[in-house]
């Protein structure tokens, strides 16, 4: 009887083993606009970037360790990674096979990975990253290096893969550790909080920790001979700004409003979602944006416009809309850019009560007709004026329809419900209807998807 039971148990165990079907994770995460962006089959939990960067030589070497959890039985999986030389790939310390197909790094573990297993894949690599053109944008992004030997990365929407291996889509957010070694006297600014500086003699290792989940495109390092200015912001928020040594005092006027902006937006959008904030000054070339929403430490160029109060308010607002609450897919980019644009208008209204009315009346006629309304931006160029300005007008029209109290409660409910996660246009509409008690289907259909801009009867605009 005992022998028969053992045989039956072995048979059942073999049957269970045979029932597991291992397969490769999808080579895209499922974005409707960019099906190849990101990867499937696993959830990235934490990235540790341990890199040595020489700004004078413009070289990078080191490794990226990704802690991930399988969401299916995996025989292989992909990372997004392009352009740099790979020295080795390991999974849980054991060598793994890999091959490359354009921007896809396809990794085959020594043994299959079971669904639910947590594993660490480490890629050791080196080289000189290159600036590139991102999907959905007409500007340069990724790795920047200039004649002054300044290095920074600004990766929206799809250029993170040109400096580290990554699941490069906002749907797979993770926490980050940065251990970046640079020669003296360079300083490294990155996301999160600076934990320590390790003096290595001729070099320094800067250890930064970003503990809240972060979309890959807002992960960034900026390297220059910075001076650092700090202050205590509202509710204990640390404000730290990384500025060039010769940064003019007159250019700080907008930056000096950061603490007041944090208080203002926290009242309207809900508590600031991170422990720190600040601005790092970088030398954006002409074919790049003027500023970027890198999480907890926004990048700004040195132009007057880039340092204006409106742009500073816009990038700060992204910490709620885009960073804490990230997009589920890139088609809904109006949801973050329209919100940030409207936040900039709100700040102008806060400083001068008539400024918002003037702005809306000036923008409205320019958005009278759009072949690509904000809910359907062209995949080849997401960043049309429509997603910014008509997106902002959508928020203003909603505010006028439901009233100030309900409108700002909608925003606070949305940022609280999806804090550190992802949301879509449908999610925002559901919150707006829930809080207002109104059916807003026709309202949002008209504002987001109709070519002709709807009227704003409360302002006599049609």
C-alpha cells in the first residue's frame, strides 16, 4: 500500500510539472500606439544602477540589476536596451544566454522561471550612449553630452533604453537605487534622496534612493560641477536645487517660488506625493525640450522661458500628474500635459486674478479646430499644442461646469486614488462623474475627441 501511494504521488507530481507551459514574455507591454514599447511576462520591482561615468571621455560602465517578479511561467523575456556593449548577463548570479534584435535584449535563463517567482537579472555593460529621437516626439532625447563635459539624461518617452536596460513603459513602474561614481569635482543629481557620498580619492560615488514607484522615462541623472542650494519646504518637504557655479542670481526669481508653489498645489491637488523636490539646471540643445518632469528633480534649461514661473509650475505639477499618477498608455498624454498646463495657468491666476481669464480667451480661438483633438494625438508627434492647450481648456471647462469646490475635489480624489500607480482617460472620467454626480460622457467626448472645439457658454466663447 505504501509503495502504491508513493507511485501515485510521483505520478501526480509529474503530471503537475508537465502541466506548466513556459513561454517567452511578450516583446511589448500592449500600448495601443506603440505595441513594441515595454515588455510583458514580468513586473519590474526595483532597479539598481551602479555606474561609473566619465563626463570628459563621455563613457559609462557598470551594471544594472533589475529585481522583477514573473507574471507568467517564463522560458525567456525581453528588456529594452540599445546601443551599448554588453559584457555579461546573469540571473540570480548565474550566467544567462542573451541575444539582441534592434532595441530588444532577449534573455534566456539557465532554467525556466515560474510564475510568481522573484528574480534578479543583472546586465554588465559599457560604452558611450548616444542621443536619439524618441517615439512620438520630434525632439532629441536620451543621453546628452556637451562641449563643457556636462552629462544628463532626459528620456521621455522611449529613450531610457539608450543608457540602461529597462522595461520602458510607464505601466511598469519601480523603485530605483543610483550608485554613480564620477571623477572630482563633478556632482551627481538624481531622483529621490541623496543617501551618502563616498570619497574614493580621485572620485566620488553618489548614492541616491528613489523609494516611490517611478516610470522609466522620468528616471534621470545629471552630472556637472553644481552648487547646491537647499531649503525646507512646506510639510517638511526638502527642496534642493542643483545649479551651475556661475548661475546668475537674477535667474532664480522663479525657482525661489518653489515653496509657495508646493503649498498652493498641495491645497488644490492633494498632498505632495514625494519627500523632496527641486530643480536641476541642464544645457538643453535647441532640438530638445526647454524643461522636463524628471521625478522629484525637474530639469530646466537656462533660458528665460524655461525659468519662468509658468514653466516651473508646469513641471512641478507633473509630480502629481504624470509622475505619481502615471499614464496607462501614451494616447492619454493629454491627461498629464493638459493638467500640468492648466496648473501653470492656475498659478498665474493665483498671482493675478485676471490672468486665467486672459489666458483662456487668448488660447481658445487658436484651438477652434484640430485634426487631432487631445484624446487622439498623432502617434508620430504626441506633443502638439492641442494636448497642452486644449487639454488645459478641457480642465477649465470642467471646472466651470461643476464649480470650484467639486472640480478641485475631483482632482484630489483622482491623485489620491491612483497615487503611485497608473490611470487612463476613462479612469479620470469615472472619478469626475462619481464626485460631481453628473453624466459627463457627452462633455468629454466633445472636448477630447471632436475636431471642433466645444463652446464655453459660461465665458461667452463659441
